[in-house]
C-alpha cells in the first residue's frame, strides 16, 4: 500500500467513497450523499494547512 497526499485530481473518487459510506454504513453522521463541490471546497480549504491522506 502506498500512502500519499491527496490532491484535487483525487476528489471525484474521494466523493464516491464517502457517499457510498453515507448510503451503506453508519460511518458518518450524514444521511444524504454530498455533492462533489462540497468535497472540492473542503479539500482546497484544508490543503493549505494540513495533509489529507
């Protein structure tokens, strides 16, 4: 397994994985899938201060 920093090119897959968890698990507190733009904005915001793995 290779662990690396996420980048904006990864956001579509991150969104897919997150929304799958929303719909099929209790891993999040969300009850509805999030739009792609929500995760794009979040990743851009945290990329300036933190790593997103």
